[in-house]
C-alpha cells in the first residue's frame, strides 16, 4: 500500500505542468478566480477549451475511438490535480462530461460523427433539459412530451434550472414519448436545436444576482428522429448513466484543497483587528484545520475509488458518496471565506463579470468581492445533480441495502 | 499508487480475527473481573502471535512493521473489539524502549515476558505529553504521574522525566505509591507518586519521544476506525431486524439518512488512517506527531459520532452493558482522549499546517 507515482506517471505530471505553465493565459486564470458560479462563462471557458482541444486534451475522459486520450484513471487524476493547482477554470460540464459520454456510449456512428467533433472544437455549446417545474428530485415524473410527426418529434413542455441555456445552441432533453407505461419506461433522450421558433429561453436570476440558469419553454419545438439517442423508452437508463458521470466524473478534492490553501494564506495576512493576523485566532485556525482534514480524507477516498476503477470495478454508487461529501465541503469553504472577509464579505456587486476592464473596484481584498456571490451560488452544490437527500437515498438503497 | 494489502498484511489481519473470534460480552465481563482487569496469560498469547514484535525494530529482534502494517493491526484489533491493551502496554513501551536504546527490555517486552506501563501524563498538565514535574536526582526519581494505563499488572514502569530522560522502575520498588482505579473501557489505571524511587535512567531525546507519540496517535486512530466499523456493522444489521410499526426500522428515512452520514464518516476516517500511514515515509519526524494528531482528531470525531448513533439506534438495548457497541464506544472514548483529545490534537495540527 503506497501513494507513490510510477516513473511514467511522474513524467506525465511534468508534461502537464509544462503545458499549464506555457499555455494557461493569465486572464483566463484570473477570470476563473473571479467567477462566482460553478463553472466559467463561455468568454473565458471557450478560450481554455480551445487551447486544450489544440493539445488534444479537451475530451481526455472519452473513449479513445471518440477522440479521448486513452489516459489511465491515474493520469486523469494527475491532470485534474495539476489543473486545479494551476488555477485553470472549471469548464462547462454539459457537452464534455454529460452529453459527450452519452453519445459515445449510446449514439450511432452517424450521431458520433455529427456531434462529438463539434463538442471537442467548442463550436456546439450544450445545455441540459432534465428538471422541470414539477419534477425536481422526482425526475422520472417529468411531463415534457414528444410525439412523432413524420421524421420529426414535436416537443411540448418546459425545462428549468437550465444552466447556460442562453449561450447554448443545443439542448439534450429527457422527454416522455409514452404516457401509458411505468413512468421510467416512457422516457426518451432527445437532442434538440435551440435556434428555432419553438424554443424560448427566459432568464432566472439567482440570489447572488447571477444569470446562470434559465427556464426553457418548448412549444411545438421540432427535432429529427435521427437526434434521439438510444431507443424510445431507453431515456431513463441513459439519464442514470449521465447522472453518475455528473456526480462522479471528476475529482473534487484537488480544487477543494487549493481553495483551503488559499483561505489559509488569507488568514495569515488578514488582520484580526486586535492582535496579529486572523490565522492566529485558534477558532479560525481549527476551522481551517478541520476543513483541510476533511478535504484530504476526501482526496484519499477519491483515490480509493480510482484504484477500484483502474482494476475494472465499477464506481457506481460511490459517486454519490463523493458528491455528498464534496458538496458539503464546498459550502463550508465558501462559508469560512465569508467569515474571514468580515464586513468586506458582504459586498455584492450587481455588475458581471467581475474580471476584465469593466469590473467594479473591490472593497478591501479582491477576493472579498466574490465571497458573498460565491457563498450564495454554492447553495446549489447540494441541490444540482440530485440533492444531498437524494444521494442519501441512493446510498441507503444501493450501498447499505436498506 | 496502490491500496491493496500485501500477503503479510492479509495474514496478520486474518490471524488477529481468528485470535479474537466473535465478540463474547460475557467473556469480556469475566476478564475484566480478574485482578488488574486483564490476563497476563492472554498477553503472552498476543505476544506469541508476534503482534508486539511487529512494533519493534528488526535490529532489536522485532519485525519492524511499517506504519501501514501497524495501522492495519490496530484496525483489526478494533474491529474484533480486542480487550487487549496492545497499543498502550505493547506498542508504546516498546517504541520508547527502542528509542532509548534498551535492546534487552525490547526483547523482554516483545516476548510478552515483561508487561510495562508508561507513566507520561502528569496531574494538572492535561494532555501535554512531555514531562515537567517528574525528575531524576542521581538514580532516584521523584514526581507524580496520572492515568498510567495497565499499571496494576505491570512489572516495569517506564516513567518520562523532564529533560529528555526515561526512568525504568520496577513497579514494586520502594518509593512507588500506586493508587489503582478502573477506567471507562473496563481496564485499570493508576496514579503513581514517586518518592525517591530507585530507577535506571535512560536517555530519551525529545524528538524520539515525539516521534513515538505520533506513532501511537495514529494507531489510536486506526483502532478507533476498526471499532467504528464494528459499531456501524452491528447497527446496520440491527435496523434491518428490529421491527416497529410493522416494518424494519431501517426502512425509515430518518434513520437511513443518519446511517448514510455514519457510513460517509467511516469511509472518510478510513481514508484518513490509510493516507496518514502511507505519508509516514515521506514526512519528516518533526512534522509527524502533528500530522498524526490531525488524523486522530478527525477519526476520533467520526468514531464518537458513529458510536453515539449506534447506541441511539439500538434503543433500550443500546443502554445496556450487554452489547458489543457499548463496549466499543467506551474504548473509543478512551482512545479519543489518549495522547490528546480532539481539541488538543486539532490545535497541534493547526499549528503545524
């Protein structure tokens, strides 16, 4: 039992570090740092996306015959850790991590040829039509209906919490194609072009004042039958495959540990107001210490799961455990950041973005400017991709067999 | 990177499981009723298994186990709810004897011939591990010690002294005044007053002592991990069997979600123990006690939570002294404070980070 990297892995790590040193633009790193949302806006994200694609690394987790890199799980981990340490932005998961792997696994050759290159190139931008106003945690109760009309489906209904729908030209949707069978069995997985009269996007402004999510209205929206992934009625199987990728597709701990390092540095210089730096206060120091222990344990938990995957064992419900733990650590980090910034943490600029020439001047430390927005946005961690309560239901059923 | 056990580790784990057998609460009560709360015969059996030798360096006749090896032993002992004071009367004395260069004592200890207790804690100094008020004058020692685990059974007392010394004192020597008392896991401890007690004085450099404290902190965490696993397993089985309101109580979401929280805490605790043990070879000795302190605080919190939930979910039966979970919880409570409680260890870790 050891944590050692092999010679090849160490060489790979050097290659990744060199690449990040030479290829990650400062303004992209700065934009990532000053983005309160879960992932960056396309103005920053697509820049990094295309740099990665030029290197052949943007879809590193896809199967090789779909344009993946053929990396081992350990190489993926090294890559993600180095990206986190370097402050590279978290890219939109919607194309690369959600619909991409679905098309790789369930798509026809024609669908792969049509959609995968455009995801890798960043020319198609995707959003996800899963939740509906009346179907949140109970996703299988969804009501958006699709009926056949010749070689098309005609889709009616509405999708909500649709991240970056206002940037997207495609939406992948769970729709009901059969109302007569058990609710899971009547669901199909459709790809629908956004640029058509039947699709309307309405912004939803979150507590932080961010426009990340939307409601999407589908009124006789049309898509070709060729844009159905899998068979009619196979949508729920695909949905579960996708959700496992959403929950467990990437490593969380490296970014969390980096954020804690950052808080610790901040506490080391931020004045306590009475006697030395804030980090000298034992209450603050032990809060940071507890978070660090939790995040370091999570890193090892992720590595244990990785070791299983490397041996060909399925990760399965373990992804729910990581989702549960990482979401809570995220929120605790953002809570501690708010506390470290004191009054300055309460500023909540109404202008976006908070990077670039138009950004407002921060009050106090520049990190303080995003602290409140990030804290508020980060409430979503325990809701999206299946709420913490849903993850607990899954673990209770599939791991604990209750 | 690899998380697999090697052949020797699997053998050690399996032989410990065979030695301990299924938890027998009646037998535990009987052992605790014996003088000193434990059996020297059983201690020799433990030594015959090689479990004490595991913790001693090869150069002194031991088996030179790595921290991963030792953590797995501690975990297996916890999982089987061992009544044996392997950590406090096996690992700790042998580590200190080895650090002080007393090969003869190491040999007696690893064979199980000599049973030693380490007197490190001092009244009024809470969890500070270094000695302040116990001092040697020539080859005589004066001072006061408390919470000396296993003292009623000990042949030899290893007494930490101010100024980087360790005194080896026969427990029946003149000037040793011992007050025995039972502690929470059913074992016995003592307060010890030393009035010019005759001793052999060994050098025990502060750094070597701190290193040993780091080792036993991590192993306390590993034993708590095993105990937590057992408490969790027992509880999971119980909620599947216990019927109320016409259903197994494990079908109720209020309990399911809390059990998932316990499961998550358990997996995180396991990760912490393994990670810390694996970090040992690349961690410098000065940093080690604090890393181990962090691990112990983290695992202590998890094991305590799991233990209290186990008792709660077992309802009325959980309040009795007849279930393994209660015995496991009491051992966790001892280990959680041994070599520093969560607050103390977290402070130590925070200063190091």
